C-alpha cells in the first residue's frame, strides 16, 4: 500500500502536504519540518494497523 502526498509551497514560504488516499494533512515551515510532520501524521493515522514503509510514501511537489 502506498501513500501519495501532494506538496505545495505557499506564498508565505510554508509547505503543505495532502495525502490522496488517506485523510492526512500537515504543514511545515521548511522541507525538513514537513518531513518530520508527515512521518508523525502517518504514525498517528496508522496507529493500531500496519504503517506503510518509507519506500511506499511518495511526494508530488508543485507550486501554488
């Protein structure tokens, strides 16, 4: 099972990530912060069930 996140950088510089297959949305002030927040959000969403591996999480980056 894979997860695809659409990542956008807003005009204020902050990043947003929205998952297409699960109800997951998070933000970050930079890409490192966004990466940390995506991992935390995925951990929380998959609490009690098998979490997708790092190879199964994909980011599609676009600009707003």
